[in-house]
C-alpha cells in the first residue's frame, strides 16, 4: 500500500483523485437535475412518485449519501491542497497571475484558480443550505409538516431569501463545472489538440445547462409561483426529500 500512499501524497496523484471525484460529482448533478426537472410536469405527482421510489430503499440511499458526501469532502480537501501547492510554486507578484499564454495575464480576482476556489466554496455553502432545507428541514418544521416532496420545493423556494441563495449557488455551480469538467478530463489523460476545443465547448455547455437548470427553480418560484404550487396532491409523501 506504500505506493498508493505515495501516489496520493504526490501532486499528480492528488490532482488525479480530485479529477475522478469531480467527474463523479458532475455525474451526480446530471442525475439530480434530471429528477428535479420532473417538477415541471403538471400536477407534481410524477415528482412525488419519483421521490418516493428514491427513498423506498433506505439502506441503499444511506450508502449512496455517505459515498456522495465523502467524494465531495475529498474533492474540497484536495482542491485546497493543490491550490496551496500552486500558490507556493508561483514566484510571481500577487497582483497578476500568468496564464499559459505568454501574451496574456489574469487579474488575480479573475484567475481561473481563484475563481474555481471561490465558486467551489459557494457551491459547498449552497450544499449545506440545501441539506438543511430538504434533508433536515431545519427552520421549516412547521411549514413542511404533512407536505409532499413537491410541495416542499414550492414552499422553500417561495421564500425570497432562499430563492436568492439557490440562484447564487446554481450560477456558481454552473461556472465551476464549466471549467472543472474540461480540467478533470484532461487530468485523467483525455488531452489532445485535436479534441481539446470540442471538450472545452462541451464543458462550457454543460456548465450553462447546470446553471440554467438549477437556477430555473428559484426563478420560477418567484416569478411564476403557481408552477411550483401543488395543492391538489392527495398521496402525500411525508418521509424525506
């Protein structure tokens, strides 16, 4: 196991594991967004049935959540570690960060490394709020009592403060993956001049889809509240979101 320890301690190893966990989290975003889009099917019952089926196997769900949270935590820890390494290795002024092109430099506030860290932290804060709202139902105990999973979405996102938080989190998440997907693929070896341009386009498109998809829910909840208001659902799923 010494080779594995050495690999994980190396800069290359940490970046590789960070790329793998990042790709896994991108896959999770696809699944999660696909399920959430069921909210736009009129009536809300399809989404309730989906949430009920998702939570029907509690043991599997617990294992999946542990694996997801572990991947997220590992990704964050490795991100801090590699960013620290990059800062220590960089012998440049703190005002300007050089890009790989010699004719272009990034103001430090907009350098990709810094923006990825900032958007990653915003995404983490977004996740904490999301878990507190839908998993723990913190601060929503009375409002969500006896409500279906679809109705909970309308109630929480109908709150103006929460809608701003979810909008900011969705946009930050979209920016993060628009750069992270391409970077992760290149780190694991999918890096060739012939395909890099196409990979960049796919990565940006994926980020736009994530940003628009997730941000659409707080926007709709505020501008067209009736779309996420499901008062006629009879079979109430009262366990968890």
